[in-house]
C-alpha cells in the first residue's frame, strides 16, 4: 500500500532510478491531467507529498 506515492510501468523504456520524470508541463498541463482522471487541478496539487522533490523553473 502506497499512501503518497505513484508507480508507473516503464517496462521497455530506457530509464533508471534518478531519471527526471515530468508529470505536467506546458505541453501536458495539469488541467489535462485533471480532466483525464476526473478531478480538479487543486486536488492533484494538494495531494503531492512534501517528500517529493520540487524543482521550479522560471522564464
């Protein structure tokens, strides 16, 4: 049971532990993700655990 983690099946992909994983960005917005899983963006953002490393990019 994982209360604050998400697991993805990356079988067949050339990835390793520590690789960057982009959950949402300008091409794949949080609005699209929320629509795909029948929720609202606020719910997604408030459920990201404090244990998740955050990297912010400013333009």
